[in-house]
């Protein structure tokens, strides 16, 4: 993503953790600051979206010919973030993931809804919900 | 915004129009491209948010001591954008704006919902709905 999306490079996104709990991305405050000296809403939205996108991408078998796009997103900004940005996307329920991968394999296209949170000091600062569509090239 | 939000600078956001129709912001594709060679969803979300934020800011009387933050946003990505990004936020209904400014003046805080669209070749590519909260410093 760093190589092909300039804005992600400018955000200085890093993988903080990928384990049984899900995928956590982080980004320093400085390049993502707004005029209020807190994290820029667009950066928070972006980091949460990328955490879900990344988690989904890691589940795919054929990375080369499968694309993932965000179809819909809903964000709720609860508290400002005044330190490092951290977005956590937990693994979706196993059954949901199994159905998603099965539909993708059978129809060449599948949709799934994921959630992510921006956390600071154990408190939820931003809630993210997104619908993602994965599809194989040329419906192959 | 260019001076105080690094990411907005990296997006190369410009004011394309501000008139009776509302506020239109534009940004070139190159700095906002994704790995699919279309506009990055985060940039589309950002440009639509900024169009609404900017329109609201232009309605304020006391720019120095009033802050506007986005509280909630909903995005629907309908079609990819493969050229210049353009986000248009139309003026909200006059009565809604009057009520918003009246509440802000009386209570030092007010909330308003705005819509914006990303358009290309006359077609809607992205629909944005956002709730914004304006407040005066120290409830002054």
C-alpha cells in the first residue's frame, strides 16, 4: 500500500499487530494532525478503513487476481485523539468469513461487513463500520 | 487548511467554486490515486468532508473562536473515479441553516447534517452524509 497509494505513505501507516485478536494499524500523530492539534478525522477514517481492508486481504487465497473495494462506510467520532493513531479490526465471526470466502470462490464476488475501532487509553474514540466487496478479475 | 493539516496539503485540495449552488472542492487524481489506478476512497471521503466543513465554516460569523468538528459520517461508494476528484456540497435549506446559526449563537453549540457528492461526467460516484458540530471556545 505504501508503494502504490501516495496518501497512505504520507500517513506513515504501520502494522502494529496481526494475531488472534485481529489486525491493528498505527500511525504517528504529526503527519495526521488537524488544525485543532488532534488527529484529523480523514486520517482516522482512513486508518480504520485500511485496518479492515488489510484484515480481509490477509484472508484471501489469490492475492494477485482479487480486488477489494470499500462499498459503504459509517463513522462515529466520539472523542478526539491526541496521541498516536491506532485502528483495530477484530477478526469477523468465523462463520461469516467462511461464507464470504465460499461466495467469492463460487461467484467470483462477495460482500462482507466489518467493524473497526480507534482506541486511545482503553477508550473508543472512533467507531467504524464498513461494507467491502471482493471480486476476482474478469469474474475469473 | 493547507497550512495546518498536512494531509490536506498532500491531497492538493483546491476550491473549484463557491456560489449560489454551494461549495465545490477539487483535487488532482495523481496524489489521490490508489493501487487500482482510481481515486483512493479515503481521499474521496476526505474531499467530501472538507466540502461540507468548508461550506459550514463560510457561514460562521466568528471564525476565530468557533470550531467545527465532524461527529458522524456515512459514505456510499457507487462508482470509481478515474479523473480529477470533485466534491460538491450544496447549500443546506435556508431554514435549517438559520436554526443552526441561531442555536450556536444562543447555546454556544449546534449540530447540523449536510450532504455532499463526488461527481464525474454528471454521474454521482460517491454519496456523503455527515453530522457536524460547531461550538464556541469555552462556551463563550
